[in-house]
C-alpha cells in the first residue's frame, strides 16, 4: 500500500524552505491578492475571539430550544430518513474542567431476521466497556438489523448529531470523543473512523473486519486493532494483522498513523477486552502472521485505557485526505479544515500550515471537482499577508475575516473547535477561485 500523492511530514520543512525562497524571488513581481467579503460581515481581527464566543452562544441557544433536539434527546433516539438510532447514555464521575470524555460504543450482532439478537447485543454493550472512572458512556443501537448495522448510509449523519447533542447536553469535551466497537461494532469502527476522523481523538476496533476500506484518512487518528488468534471467520485474525502491517508501513513512510495491533493468544472471536487485567497477546503480530512466531507478552487491552492517552488536535498542521473514502449522506462536507462537495469523490489532498511563518501549502492530485480550505486565527495571522502555495501556484493573500463564514461553519459541525473565519475556494486543478 503506497500513497503516491501525499507529502510526508518529514519533507514539510524542506517544502517550506523551497516555497519561501520561491515566493521571495517572485515577490517583486506581484502584490498580495485581497480576499474581501461583504462589508456588513467583515470582522475586526482583534475581536475574533469575542465574535466566535458570541456565535457559539447563539448556536447553543438555538439548538437547546430546537424542538427536534428536545424530542430526540428525551427519547434517546434520533431519526434520519426512515432510519432510527437509539442510544443509551450513562454519565460517570465528576466532570473535568474541560468537559467529560465521550465513549461511543458499538455492539456486536449484525444481520438478523428479528431485532432480538441485536437488542441483546446492545443491552450487553450498555456495560461492556463502561468501566471508566469518568466520562459520558453512550451505547448506540445499530440502525438496521443488517450486516452493516452500524454503517448503513444513514448512520453517519446520526453519529455527527449524537456528538453534537453530547457536547451541548452533557458538557462533553469535543477533543476527547472516542469510538469503540466489538464484532459488528468493530466493522463499524473500521467503516466510520476513516470517513469522519476529525470527530474522534482515538478509536478501538475489536474482532471486526475492514471490508477493504483504505485507512489513509487515519493520518491523525490513533487506532487500536484487536482480534483473537483463532478468529478465522472471514479471516478476521489474519486481516487484522495485515491491516496492522499496512499502518506500520504508512507510519514508516509518512509519520502519523499512530496505532497498536493486538492478536490475542489462544482466543477465538471473544477475549477479555472489557477488563484491565493484563492478558497475553502476540509480541509481534507481523512475525506471527508471516512466520508463525507465537511468543507473547501480557498487555492491558481495555479500549478506554488505550484511547485515553490521546486528545484530538482539531487543527493538525498536516492533513491527508483520500476523497474516495467519504460518507455522502453526512450533512457536513468537511474534513478537518478542508471541504469539498460530495461530487468531488476522487483524488487526494495534502494540506499543511505554519502559523509562525504564515504559510499554507496544498497539494492536490487527480480531483474530479472543486474543494476549499477553511481558515481561522489559530491557523493564520490575518493581520499579515499569508503565503499560499497550491501545487505549483504561489500567491500572497490579505484576507478579511468574514462573519458569515464564522456562522456557517459553527452551525455546520456544532463543534467550537471548528469555527472558521475565512474560506478559500479552488477548482479541481487547484486554481484559486475568487
């Protein structure tokens, strides 16, 4: 598995040096391009923090008084089209100053002629991973009794909505949202996390199957993979090790891709991943797969213990986006600080920024439609010219923050860390449109 389009984080410093040298050489040939907005929506740069807070409070008050949110939260059931996602909520411990961590847990089961099996699995999941000291624990019921119960097309917008509700109703910290699942729930983790990785701080997949999904979009999302040594149905055991090897290779080549792979010794589909007692796993899953080496070590495989080590960076300096892996039923078209209409479903984008240097770098390859870059004052200094390179084109920009964009992006994801004050639009070839 190779990414031919992505730019390694190791090369970012070199790219910046070349970019700045080129920009300096060309500086005398052009003046900064001004990206303005409707004067009624222009914002003062020294007031951006205050503006964000005001807009967030308006959004929060609007949502809390929304009758749909009130009805769905009271029923612990959300609807999208004809699909209903029921969920169970348990609040554990005292709230930290920055807000509760959120653990979204997905049950096993899947395809069934009746809802009974999945209901039983859901009831088990209400306590399965709940042994945490502090947090909001949410067990979701798959929307249909099908093999893809947790990733029917309607599931994705419902996960977005669930996270928005938990932020508003239970003071969840948006940077500590975790996803975990067992069996069919493990399938769900594989499916959901690459399509909306910007929502999560870390994820855990237990005893599931990836069904061929690429993992390129997990550059900034830590993942723990688990399977039993003898879980041979659908080759879950060997496929888990193979996906761990793919992540090993991606991490070696590009940095990022934090992960851990656990193959539980002498176990089939089930093993004690719901407790903290150290249990034996293969010391080297690659050697187990390739050479049959069964040497083991004892580890704590409890998903929250792995995931709690990570806090989401909502604005990572380096983002890699494979646009072929998207959920076009979501009501947002964003990916970290990138956005594209769902018709743009081919190609690859790498985006980087350095606020100190006030530099933006984008490499786009083989896109079949337009895209955009979202900016806020945590990424760039709007009071200075911003240097932008998209593929081979270099431009200096002076950007006026736009309150209309701030409002739209606040309501788009309902996440206070994804409020943006500017947006740059590009065509499929990476040409700036203004």
